C-alpha cells in the first residue's frame, strides 16, 4: 500500500483495477492550506492520461503487474523488440507505451518488462544507465568561466544537459528516474 | 571530486546574497530593527497543516511569528527578521523543508500598509539585480510598476472558477480549487495581491470591521507562485485562543501531533497594539527574480544533497 507522500514520477498504482503510471508529479500547498499531491496518471493499457489531486491521508494499491526479465534487442520504426531471458521468446512494445523509457534503451540492456493480463505494457529500467555522448560543445580544460551545464545528445538520441567538462565520445551515467546527468564513467 | 551541480549555482547564489543584503538595507533605511529570535521553541503556533520538526523535547520553529509578536507586545514598534524555518514533509519544486523566511511587523498599521511596502521592496530588489521594472518568469513578463493588481478571494473564485469561495469551503474543495484553478493564473501580467480571505481561512488575522465574514489577510503572488502571507494581526486574546483550539482540533482529527498551547504568547498578546505582520518566502522570491523553476536552483544544498 502506498500513501500520498510516496507519489513520485514513475510510480505505478492501481485505480479501478487498471494499472496507471505517474507521469507528472507536483507537491503543492496553498497558503495555510493542506498539502496536495497533484499528479498526471497515464493508464498503462489505454494510454489515456488523467489529472488527479490527492491529499495526505489518501492511499493506493500498487498496480498488479507481472515483471519478466528481458533484454532489449532492437527497434524497427515504432516497434521495440525485447527477448524473454527465460523462454527466448521475442515480444514487441510500442513506442507510446514505452514513454520516456525509450530514451535509455541501448542494445542488450537488461530490463523488466511489465505484463498485465499477459500483455506487455511497459518496462522497468535500472535506476542508472550508461550512455555515450555523441554530440556536445567542446570545452577547454581549465575554463571555469562556464560553470553552467551545456546541451548534449546521447547515442539513443536523447537530449539532456551535462557539465561542461564532459566531451563528445565519453560515457556518462544517467538517472532514469529523472532523466538527469549523474556522473561521468571512467573507461 | 568537484560538485558540479553546486558549482553551476554560483551565479544564482551570488545574486541571492545581493538580494538578501538589499532586503536588510531596505528595512534598515525604514527604521526597522533586525531581530534574532530563537530557532528552537517549546510551543509552535498550532496550525492545522504545518508540522514542526522536533528538536529534543522542543521544536524547530516553523516561523518566528509568535516571538516576533511578543516583541511588539513588549514595545518594539518596527521589527524584521531573516531566518531559517523548518516544516516537516514539505518538499517539491517550490518547497524545501528548511527554508528562509523574511518577516516584518509594524505597530499602528494594517495590512494595506504592508501591500504598499511589498510593492516598494520587490521593486527595489529588481532594480538592485539589474532587472528594472520587469521580470521574466517561466516565459512570462511580469510588470512590477505600481499599482499592483488587488483581487479579493471572492473575485478570484468568480474570475477563475464556476463556484464561489463559500461553496468551495462547504464542499471541502477550497485548497484543491485554489491550487488547480486559481494560483496558476495569479501574478502573470502584474504581481497580484489576493486579499480578504473567508472567515474560515482567517488564520491569525483580524476580521474586517465592515464585513466580519472575511479576514484582513492577503497573499502575494508572482508568476503563479505564492510569495508572502500577511495579516492585520488578531489582538483579541479570547478570539486568538479560540482559533488555536480549533486548529488543534483539526490537528487531532487528522491524527497529527498536538503542540502545547503557547500560553506566554497569549498572556502577552493583550499588550500588543494594533499591528500588521507579514512572512515572505525568500527562496521563492529569489526564484522569481532569477527565473528559476525549481527551488533547488537557488539554495546552497538541498536535503537530498547532504
């Protein structure tokens, strides 16, 4: 059982027996008023998004999803192919169902595919993934005038902001829970 | 290892320091005396939805309000304080459990005087950091030139929603409607002063003489962000005790900790002259002035970084 203060982006809860994923979350508190937890929830089966506001005492059941360990294989258009690590069976998940997860999928990445009534409806990623920077501005060592982050593109096409010292071609760790740069990987 | 997330906040923290210095200068020039009241107190103000952080047998204050008012009651006439305050569990893009509050109080004044002072303070801060009469916040241009828009809570409900403030209160939807339908639209073109709160949301404000269904309380909004909360202070001891008891009842019904009644404050309150007081969130104000979307961008460390 979850309570409202557990709500965060990516949490999966059951509403009217359907699995929903929190796609946006904001803590609000109007002056002298009560704490409110504002969410956007995406129905993981239909793809429809609803806005819901919860109060502190509200509770939720976790979405009842089966997790199957699989490996990401490749992509063809909107179709992403995964292989079940136990049965070697291949399955397809649509780009829409993947949401932000598609930003972190590199070949052979081990993920947990989420099954609802025998249908694959999404994936659970490791909290951190390593991706290579394929495009970013040059930085001259010792230049401290630019402490601000700079835009970069990683191998999956995902764009984010990274510290100035990270150079093109380097491997970085990204936190998949918020999509932000975490550290540089020493190779 | 270099802490880059911290390094990139250098400019923001430099500007923040300038803003705080300017705030001090503003109040010093106006004859206010800077106060330092204790952070650790035995009896926080009983408020339904503000949870104090325990510190031994006592608590870290959620605001210096009660101590500041005891100073007014003891004869201090114009006082201000910039201090750290703690509120348990408040974390989001606009909340951090340890934050910086500016409070100022003046005797023989009401909340209208504070509305004017808010305008002058924020205008002078914008000039100080080179913004002039406009700030851009999340892509919106907010014009700071006086006069600012003043809207009653009732008007705000009429403008942004299909129900009245009264109906929202009766249906227990006041906070939800406020957060979802009203607040995001406040302070987009000009700063907005939202005033005359319904009796039920009076907090520590006195009721309006000509219309006791509303309280002399206002909140200041810039770019949809709540920046400050002000009162013509409640000085009637009996009334104040009733408000505290009702807040305690709400706390009890929600299963929250009940704090000791602030008896020393109540005893001294009868000596407090008619006064006005305001609490302004410094981190939030810095966010607006520096166009930061998250409070994390304008503080030295977030709790998660410690």
